[in-house]
């Protein structure tokens, strides 16, 4: 086999390898996109469940996320020892 034939055979093999690698890359990119969407859906479920379990509304959530807002009544805690009072020394 001549040097040209060897090089052409190697070129064809590399072209096939490249094509297969691009196909694998495309499949992996699709998998990544799918997993990102699944994660976003799960995060939304977590937020929704948190709101339900803590008897909060979307308005409460907005007030929690808004800057310079007071704590919504549902999240206010009763003072603990040494909170809002005199400190024991």
C-alpha cells in the first residue's frame, strides 16, 4: 500500500471518528438540557412544597424576596430568651 493510500485510509477513519464523536456530543448536550429542566422542575416543587408546609402564600414569598420589607406575619417568631429584653451578665 502506498503512502497516499495509507494517509487516505487514516483520513477516512478520522472523519468517521469525528462524525461519531459529534453524534455523541449532541446526545450528551440533549441529556444535559433534559437534566437541567428536570432540576428546575424539582426546585419548583421544593418551593411549592415549602410554601404549602409552612402555610405561606405567593404574597408571603414575594414579601420575603422583596428588599426592605418586614417579615410576613406567618414567619414572625415569638421572642426567645434574651431577645428584645435585657441581657443577663
